[in-house]
C-alpha cells in the first residue's frame, strides 16, 4: 500500500506577486504618513540661531528672526482669509468661508497632517455650499490655502508624503470635475495640479538634498574618527618598532652578562650559577618573543634602520640639517646634562624632530627655539616658533604630528601641551619624569640578595 503525501501550496506574502507587495507597501506608506494619528501635536520648532544666515545676526535679532517662518505662515493665513472673504462677499458667509480657508494654514504650525485633511474637506464643503461660482473646484482662496498647507506639510514630513498628497488631490479633482459638484468653471483643476506638482517637487528636492548633506556629514564624521583611530595605531606601531632596538639591546646585554658572570668569580655557588642560567634563558626567550611581536607590527615595506636609534646627543646634527633648509633655530640646554634611559632619549629626539617638521610645514620662514632642560626628576622640552612669513605659504600636512608626540609622552607617563601663541606661532612643552636609579639598585631589585651572593670580581674581563 503506497501512501502519498501532498505538500500544501505555500501561501503568504512571499507567494504574492511583486506588484501586490508593492501596492501593500504603498498603502502602508499612506497609512503611516496621512492616516495614522492625524491629531498628533507636532509644533513647528523655531529656526536654529547658529545657522549660516541667523548666525551672523546679533543675538536678540537672531532670536526674533528664528520665528520668521511662523510669522510668514500666520501672515499667509490672514491673506487667505481676506481672499476668501472678498471672493464670497461681505457678511457672515464671507467670514465663514474666509475662516475655512485660513484655519488650515494656521493649523500647519501645530498639527500638519490634520491641517491637510481640514483644507481638503473645507474646499469640498465650500463647493457643496456653492460659495464659489468661479474657479471651481480650486478657487483662488482654496488654491492659496492648499499650496501653503501642502508646502509646509511636505517640508515637515518626507517626499513620500508629498507624493501622497498630490495623488489624493488629483483623485479629488478628477472626481469633483467628473461629477460637476459646485458648478462653475472646471478648468482650474489641471492648473492647480500642475502648480502643486512644481511646488511639491521643489520641496522634495530640498528634502533629498538636505538628507544627502546629512548623510555626507555623518559619513565624514565616521571617516574622520576612523582616520584618527588608524593614525593612532600607526603612530603606536612606529613607536613600537623604534623601541624594539632599545629593548632588544638591553635584553641582549642582560643575556651576555648573565652568561659571563659565573666566570668572573672563583668557585661560584651552584645556586648562583643556576640563577644566572635562568636569567639568560629568560632574556633569550624575551628576545625571541620580541622579534615575533616586531614581525606582527612591521609594515610590508618597513626596513630596519642600519644606524642606532638617535638620542639627545644627536640633536646638534638634527638642528644643523634643519638650518640647512632655511629655518633659523636656536638651541638652549639648561641643567646638568646626564645620561637618561634610551627610551626617553629616543622619544625626546623624535618629539623635537616632529615639532621642527611642523614648523617647516605650517610656518615656513619662522624662527624657532628648542629648549632642553635637565631638571630634578625628569626632562623638560620646549619648542616654540613665531608666525611664518607671508611670502612662504604653508604646505598642507596630514595633521598627525601632534598625535604622535602625545603618544610618545603618554607612553612615558609625561605631560604635554601644544597650543598656538598669542600673536601667531606655536608652542610645544613636554615634561617626562625620569626616576633616578643606579645599575646596582636595578640588579638588587630584580634579584634580591644577589649583592651578598656575588663575590667581588677578580679584575678579569669576559
């Protein structure tokens, strides 16, 4: 016995035709734009006082001018009232018809969707009453009111709403024209629809342009953030590559001295020999891992420098090269010159180098002054320059020099300020703390008790 199973035909939104789904989306848009919550209170906010036009006005005048759109809408409501009143004639009927045309215009300031429906129903209601015998179905008062209402509503919503309003106005005009409601001249329908189409098209283009500008600004903000983040990572990678040589040198010295230390004493204790073996193994392992890390952060086109990393003692050579380019640089050193950790020496040299490069790029022809201060507890740097000359325009730069200097100073736990000077020029001040430490203190800190365990050297050199 064979049992067959029939699969029911799939039903639902996916089985519908594309035209049907498109119609559903269109009806959903109509419901969201004009039918859902038409009584929602949405007051028109004042204009921004920091805009390109109002921002140039004095503060009191700008505050008053920010309500200019509200004043224009209310003024047009009065004009519409006057047109409706004059079109019907004097008396209560004129006041009633004028109010029907003016109220929807004023209503756009607080409830724009309700204002649209009110204006459309008011136009039909006045036609049924036979208030207008000329220009039906769109007499002058109704045209003025409807165009303003459609413009304000479209400006406050979206281009899709403008399309729906024009479509409903088209259907209304066609039905009223076909049925001949209200009598009178029926030629104003096409004229009104053409005028409304141009007005709504202009408002929609303005909407699209403003949305595009906002999108561009948002993308530029995101791009700027990503560029700054990438710049920061590149600067940190550069610092890591440069400090690799410094750290590798120290670790190599540790490994060599740990291997040679047992041969500098007579009959060293086994515990001491094992301690130095452990030190050497750890130093070699650290060097291996350091090379792996450098391989990760090294760029494809990176080439290791052949010369040692520069130090503060190389500043005269740097300043000489800068003077050859035409920059007048004064070098002042204060305090007792002493040897600093190689990382501090390298970072200080790079900070001075980058600051002078910024002077050459952004203030050509200016005089610069480099101050190096050996103070108690650290190192101070001050690089200051005056304004550039007018006959030497500045060259554009990436603007990443200050970021790199801040990264170097932050890595060393220091402080930095980089601000323009009054009257022109720029000033960079840096303080890097340097804790005084002797080599013997460093060894004792790493291996407590090693000072008592290691006998005095015999004078032999490894």
